[in-house]
C-alpha cells in the first residue's frame, strides 16, 4: 500500500514538473492585450509589506514624457525591477516622487473623486488585484490615434510627429539645461539574410524619445559598427531589444524596421 501511495505521489510530481516545464519553456506565448503591452508590475518590496504591488502603465507616461526624462534625468533603470524604488525614495522626491508631488502630477497622499467614486491616491498606483476606478481609460485614449497592428496598437511616431501628443523632456530642479545636438545622419543597416529588406535607422526619430544618452554608450557604441549584433541578440533583449519588445513596438512587427526595398545579394 505504501509503495502504491509513493508511486502515486511521484507520478503527480512528475506530471506537475512536466506541466510547469511545458508552460515556461518553448511554445508561443499569449499575445498581450493592447493595454497590457509595456505595463510593469512593481513588486520588489510591496509583497513583504502586505501592500498591493504598483501597476505602472508605460502607455500613459510615454504619452506625456520622453523616455530620456525618466530613464536618464530621473534615473529609472531600463530593466524592470532594477531600480528598487521604495516609499522613502518617493517621499524624498526622487523616482516616482519626482512627479507625484501634487504639482507635476497627483501626490502620494490624499484622494480624488473619479467617475463619481472617491479613490485614494495611493491606490491609483498600488492597484494590482484591486478594482480601482482609473482616470485614464486606455481604449478611449487609443481611439484618438493612427492604429498599428502590434504592441499597444498605437502609431506613437505618427502621434508625436503630427503633434497629437506633446512630450515633456525636462523637469525643474532635476533636468540639467543643455543645448540640443544636431541629429546624426540616418544609418543604413544591411541584413545578412538573403532578400531581407535593409533597415534605414533614423537618429532623428529616436532622439525625440530617447535623446542620445539613453542609447549611448551603454546599449550602443558611439562609433557605427562598434558593437556588432544579431537578431538573436535583439530577441534576447539586447541592443534594439532593450526597447523593442518591452515598450516600443515589438519585434514581431518586422516591417516597421525592415521596410525598405533594398535587398542583399
């Protein structure tokens, strides 16, 4: 009887491991819904303090601020969870507290009436698992813009180019005044795959969002070709993959980059 029980336990364990392995290795993952793409759950410390994790919507913040402002001037790391933001940090006016101070955006304390319901300001960020009424609805917001097939389903470049969104690139007492540098010329990136369209990389388009400091020299070298990379590197989250696949349009949207009718022989 004991042997049968032991065998049953081992079989259950084996099937459980197999199921977990199948779920976490290989196979196509579920495509994120437009409002989910780029969203980050910040739970490095909340779970230990019995506080709901923060749900950070990249789409809302990128509609108002440049990536450079947050990831260079304010200092957020590019990798989710790498910054280690604490409540004390925010109270001191750094990281999230740079804006959530009651001046630039709503403060950490207090409450606001949204859609007829009183909502605590802390719950507007610490919203994971809660049925919180939010002030900004993604799908109402998205309907204002030209659509794209992947990611958020928004053509962000078009929205910025035609003034449908205005990106703030500086914050008082945080950003250092600087003169804008002239945008370098476009770069032609030849594909090593036969008949794969060549990429024309636009510094001008990227500089609007990222400036120079966000990409150079940590992600890309200053000199063209200084750091050779492959599509596998990008799929693994390096080089272009630091943004494309997490917040900027994903790598599945091949034609957004490989769109010029120039082919390798």
